[in-house]
C-alpha cells in the first residue's frame, strides 16, 4: 500500500509565501545595513585623511627649510609657527604636484583665516563635493592666531 501525501496543499502555499516574504525582507534589510556601514566607513576615512593632512601645518618637513625644488616631505611650520614662505612655495608647486608629494588619494583644500577674513586658500573648490569633511585647527601665522580649515572630499 502506497502512502500519498499532498505536497501542494493550501498550508504549504501559505508557508512558502510567508518564507519568501520573510527572506525578501531580510535581504532588503541586509542591503540597507551594508549601505549604511559603507557610507559610515567612507566618512570615517575622509575624517582620518583630513586630520592626517592637517598635520602638515605643524611639522617642519624635510629638509627643515625646504624649497619647491628640494622638498621631500611637506611641512609648513618652523619653530612652532606657520612659515608664510612655505605657503608660497606650496602655491608655486601647484595642486597636482602637492597631491603627489603628499601621496593623497582624495581632493582637498586649505583655508587659513583670521576672525574676519580669509588669508590663504590652496586646493580645489569643494562646491561639487558629495561627501566632504572639514577639520578646523588653530595655528600661528605672523605672531597672530589663525584658523586652519582642511576640507577633504571624494
């Protein structure tokens, strides 16, 4: 005697529908969570890059009094103050050469300003940036405190 079961019963179709809906919702949630994690990781990378890039305002570089011809490591300070001559060398080198010397993967801009006006700008204009991070630090230029803004974006 053969036992025959009803494979495609109404109960089976309901269970299959519930399983497929649950699995689809799980996959949607998984994809959404992965997108959020990757976006957060990208912003963390930009923030870390901006902080490390802002360090050039507080190191002397190699050699200590470099020019655009002999620079090996870019640093913009001497005796704990930002050296305006090095800022002018930076401008003379141009954005692409500086980016290559810094071995930097993102687009960037430097803005030096005092309380009332902008003193110095170097880099690209971040108007078209989709993800941008700005780091502000305080430095000394010509014996007066200034605000250093480092903007990094993709």
